[in-house]
């Protein structure tokens, strides 16, 4: 490595670019880069939090869907004629032995 390149690397490692007379320009750029890095870190953490929240909501949605299916199955079982007969038997109600008769109403136009 030539002497000029060694001198540049040495000054860079020493941080002389922050302490010489034109360092104000370097500090502004460095501050800007640090602010950009902080914003990038914040947005990455925010995106991770949203991914976790989405996963939790999907899990809750699956649980609620399962509960809905279970409730629908229970309701269908409760609507079955045999189920209704068993429940009303304790109250003394039994199915009719004769089928129901239709009542037909006619109106006279006078």
C-alpha cells in the first residue's frame, strides 16, 4: 500500500474527519445517516409487531370459526324431530296418532 493510502486509512480510523476544520459538513451528513438508520430500525420493528398481531388475529379467527361450526352442529341436532320428541316427552306431549286435517275456508261473494 502506498504512503498516501496508508495516511487516508490512518486518518479515517483516528476519526480526524470529525475533528478537522471542515468537520461541520461531515457531522451534518453523519447525523442525517444516523437518523435514517434509526427510522429504518423503527420501521422494521413496527413491521415485525404488525406481523405478530396478524398471526394472533388469524389464530383467533380460526378459533371463532371452529366455535361457529360447533354451535351450528349443536343447533342442527337440537332441531331434529327425535331430539324435540325427547325433550317434550317429559312434559307429557306425544306425537298425534291421527294426521292433522286441513280446514278449508270458503267465502261467499254476495
